[in-house]
């Protein structure tokens, strides 16, 4: 997931947390406020009453009659008169100015109401709304007759613009309504502001994050580009003098060869040095060629066409069989037919050749050697397999040998040689497997190396260590052109 995706997920999580927390807090406030208003009614009557209604058989939550415990009408505070931020009769800091109520008898007739005709909350509206709420909750007016001792809250919820609480006591049903229009609008405003300012913050933070990431990555990209330029420049710079050295050495050899009988021991030594010059020249030329090839694969890639990988691998095996025999190996192959991949035939041929040559050059030909057995049967084998697995072409090249975990992890590094004895001999430059990896990655594949014991029979003492290179490439969607 990208950095921007992570930021979007975090932002969405914060929005959900803020809105959820706010909603729970508002719901808690609604519940406490309606409960408070209900308690005020049972203790003091509805706002605007002269006190007589409150003494009309009204009981307090502790079970005593309001006529006995409630203060006189002149001393009982009117809940509707409590200012914003003031303290209602119970000492809490809840305002009741947006509350309305309707009281019904056990027949469902309205006997008292606290509304506000100036804003359209009339007694008829309260009666209809209260009746609808009680019926929607499946409550019965007559149930209030059996509730004595203390008021009982029987329903709480939201209906349209109202948050309501229904309580019953002593034959009466009280429906308290709280107008939540302003609160809903406030929540909507909160959500819109959070989304707008959050989106702006996401954009700003994304820009800052991208700028910081580019600043951090820029030195790494510069170093990588510099390294690739060095390889290309070094290859091109060395190519010309190497060609000149080769030409001069060949001319000198011809001059010495034309000396006839006068050529003596000095000439023989000169020829020996010239042979060394020619050898080193060829070796340097091979190194430069490998460097240029690696740069070409990594920086420019190759043309992509449908290639019959089976034919390429089989052709490489035919050309490598004599070399393998000279090194004491037999090649065992199992090549599936019609394995077609997308790539460049020359590059994929180089890939197969590099892996097979590496197995022959670095395999241990002394494993399983048996002087008493048939020499051909006792020769170790280089195993090459090509097949289709899980919709991908899979090439495995195995040879007897041993690699440590550290060597297997670095075997694809440039100029890395697991065998130091080969570091300055022949044409081993430590670039072949680097080129193979670059070719595989250029065509969307993978290449791995592992070393494990391979069973040779029931006797585990004869099990041998095997180094295996495994290449996977996407199969082509088209047949190769012939």
C-alpha cells in the first residue's frame, strides 16, 4: 500500500472515531437530559403549573407524595425559567428550554401539556405526537394504574426531530420530548468541517511526505545512476585501448615470426610475453563485454517477442554437453515442450547458457566418484529441468556442490565469487549471475539459489549437497512466430 493510501485509511479511521465518540456523547446527554426533565416533572409538575397540578396526587421518585415533599408553589423553581448554564432544581447543569411534555390519563386523554405555541408546539401537536409514540412502542395507557411507589421509565428513543422518553406512574403517562434539530445540524456541521479540513490536511501532508521521500531517495538514486554510468563509461573507455593493445601485440608477433633462423631464445621469451599480453587482452575484452552487456540489460532491456523457451534450452544443452563431459559431468535433462515465454531470444539464450555454464564450471565433479563402477554411470550429473508450474515457466538447473547461506545470499552480486581460487583465472569475472538476474527481472520473472541435500537412495550417508538455481518467467499469451 502506498503512503497516500495509508494516510487515507488513517484519516477515515479518525473521522469514524471522532463522529462515533461525538454521537455517543450526544446520546448520553439526551438520555440524561430527558431523565432529568422527567424527574423534575414528577417532583414539581410541568413548567408553568401553579403548583396545584404538581400536588394533584403526584409522587416523587422516592415514593412520597409531591403534596407532602414538594416545596410550595412560590418556592418551587420553574424548569423553563432556568437560564442557559444555570442550575435546575436537582443541582445539575442541564438546561430544559428545548423540552416539551404531554401528560395523559389512563384512558389516553391529554390532561396537561408544556408546549410553545410561538414555535408551533401546541397542545394538539403534543397530544398527537405523544399518542403516536405510545402506540408505536406497544404501550397501554392502563398500565400506568398498576405502577405505584415510584415512576417507571418504559420507553426511550428517537422519532423524527424528537428525542423522547415515556414514563408512567399512578395512572398517568408522561411523554417528554426534546427537540434535537439543532443538535443534528451541529453534528452535520461537525462532519462537513472534519471532512473538508481533513481532506485539506491529507493533501498537505501527502505533499510534504512526497517531498521528504524524494529528498531521502534522491541520494540513493544519484548513487545508483552514478554506478551505472561508471560501468558504461569504464567499458567504453577500456574498449579502445584494449583493441589497440591487441592490434599492436599481433603486429609484433608477425614481426618476430618473420625473423626466420635468427630468432633465438630472446625471441622465444618475447613470444611468451606476447602470449601473456594477448591472453590478458582477451580477458579484459571479455570483462568489458560483460560490463556493457550488464549495463545494456539493466538500463535498456531488450525487445519482447514470444519465444519458444523449450527450444532455446535444448539448444544450449547440446552445445554444453561436450564441455560438461570434459569437466567430468553428465547432463541430465527433462525439458517440457512448447513452453513459450515473452522476451528476447538472444537474452533468454544467454540466461540458459549462463546457468548451465555456471553449473558445469562450479560443480563438484568428485562427488559420487566410484573407481569400481562404470565411469559413465558414476559421473555426477548436472540436472536441467523446464516445465510449467502454476501458470509460469520454471527452469531449474542443479549441480553437485555446496554453498553456505551467506554465499547463496550474495551469489547474484556483481563481481562476487564464492570460490576465491577462481577469482584471477580463466574468464570468471563474477558477472554472469548478475547478468542472469538482470535478464530475469527485465521480463518480470524471479531467480533464486538454494543449497540442500539430495537423496541418492535408502542410505542417507550417500546423500549429496546440491546447488539449485530456479528461474520463473510469465508464460506468453501468444504463440511464437515461426
